[in-house]
């Protein structure tokens, strides 16, 4: 069985024709017993309220409601917030602005969004801010897909990493057949994955109304550069389709859905229902035997690890190690079980060691409770730890602590911390390796370099879902 979900970026509040488009889409889906996933901006929800479009609100309420940021990321520009502030300051600012959008959607639609999708999820600060606001399901990301499982965990959120098929494009003679052909390729690919076969279909509803390659509400109003709440909005009039073209696009949309539904091994679900089988985490307490198996897998690489059906991110493993060492420093034995915590990765960069450093076991044991307490209180992995005025970066500590715990812990002597790369192995993937992240529509001079740095730091939190 290939599972599908169909998702709509619902943001356009400038063009009047978009309103009727939404009612038509909701009706087409309902007639086929398909639950669509509509992720709304707070601005769009407020537009419906202020213009008393209860008909649209009710039509969308028959489907799943998601979140698409408060103002499409434009006011204030999410990219600049993430790029120009510390981690903690960024999360604080984003929680304040995004809580506004979430609460407005909840008040207007009578229920809280179940997932979110934005173009700014390259910034892990935003993923974490929304997790802190109670929305921990990301409906699409470019994060690495592992072992053909279509979800991963990243900064504590469940993120979709499977294939996405856009079902939107300007009209042309072979449009419908091209969409069917592309679907068939994905369908065969995902069918081979058995229960993990998933396809996301994606659409901007306003693309039924106009050709965005000519002009769109985003480009006409330059929302990322000059979003002014007091300036009248410009409708992309020159790109509007005649009614005949819109009718043709809807006809093709219905034909594609019926083509998919005619297959006897496809099933449409909501975004949250697609995610449900992957949302389970390991138990809150990990038996010491499982911890020991984890430790034996650690060599000179920092990667996510699996024991049985349980998968652990490097930051979770490090938190288990600090707890075990803290417990040992107090009781002189390892615990029977360990609490599983999911801290962030480090939020600051650290320098790698230039050479091996020896630190006495006594000094480590005397400091480990403070390190564990700091990790617990801040919910962040430390970028470095200080032992007798010696600063040890996280990666060197991770590998040294693992070696220390792989054998009976010595009561005296030294622990050697070796120079090593500062980041987990997954950062060789293009998603994490990217140095820049920007678009022509973003403000002049915006590079996204700091956002990319934070991506790499939060690679400590990455693991495939099970």
C-alpha cells in the first residue's frame, strides 16, 4: 500500500479569485473522501476573519489545518532574525511572533494546527521555536532520508523527508500526462518500499488563478524586502488566467486525483496520520543493558546508532553518558536504567583540539555533575567542557567518555581526549554541508551563512525515525 497526502500552501490573501479557488479545492477533495492538509499563514486566517468569509473557514475546517508561519516569514523577515541573532535570542523572538499566528488560527478555526511547513525550515531555530510552541511535526524538509524511512527526528521534531511531487504548473498540452507519468515513477519507487512507501502531493492554490512565473503576490509586493502593513496590497493582475484556463486546470486536477484513486493499493491520509507510525520515541528510561550495547558501537565516528528497534541521536547518547558518569561519581556504580533526554546540539562553535590532552579521572568526576546539570537546565549539549582550565570540545568528550564507559571505570589515572572533527558524520550530506542559503527575493546581502552553521551544529540531533 502506497500512502499519500496532499498539502496546500494557503497564504494568498491579496487576489480575490483565490478565495473561490479554495472552496473549489476543498469540495473536490471532500467529494472523494480525501482529507487535504491546508497549512495557513496567520495573516491569511485573519483576512478570512476580518472579511467574514465564514464559508471558506467552514470549507477548510473539513480538512486538516496546518501552519505556514505568521506572515509567510515576511514581517519581520524570519531569515534575518535567524541570521543576525544568537540562538536563544532568535528562539525568543520567533516564539513571540509565531505564537501570534498559531493562536489566531486556533481562535478562528476552533482548533490548533497539527503540523507546519515553511520555506524557512533550513533554520533549526525556527523548528525548535515551533516545537517549543507545541507544533513538532514538520510536513516537508530537505533533511537527509535514511534507510528509506520517510521521516527523521531533528531538533526534537519529526520531519518528513520522503518524496514530494508538485501538482502545479502553467497550462500546456501535455501537462496532465506529464503529471501522471511522474506519479507513476514515484508510485513504483514507493511501492517497492512496502509499508514505508509515501508520496506527498503539493500545491499552491493560487496557481489555479494565475501564472506565478509572470507575477505572484510575493513578487509584486516584495514581501521579504518591504513588507509594510500600512501599504495597499498589489494584485498580480497581469498574470491572472481567464476562467476557461482555471476550469481546465481544475479538470486536470480532478483527473489526476481519480487516476491515483483508481489504483487499488493507494490510500490518502492527512499529514498527521501519515506521520503517526513514525512518531514513537524510545522509552523514557533506557535499561543499562541497552546503554552498554550503544557504547560498544561507538568507535571513532559520531553517528546515530540503533539497538533493536530503538534509534538514538548523538546528542541523546551524550546525555546518557553524562548521566551515567554523574551517577557513578555519586554512587560508585552505574545505574540500572538511565533517563532518555533529547537536548539540542551545541548552539556555539568550538575549536578542535590541536593535540591529545590528558585529564585526571578525579577531575572529571568532580566536574561531571555540573556538566550534566547544565545540559539538563539549558536543554543544550555543551559546545565544550572545562576541566582544570582545559577546555574540551564536545566531539572529543563524546568519544573519550564512550571509551571510558566501554570498560570498568578506573578509580584513578587519566582520560585522554583526542583531536577529532567537531561534528557528526551526517554533516557530509549536502543539506548540512551547504555554506550559503539565500534567494533572489530575500534582502540584498542576505547569505544565510549563520543559518547553515546552526544546521551543522544541530546535526547532533539528527536520526531517522523508526
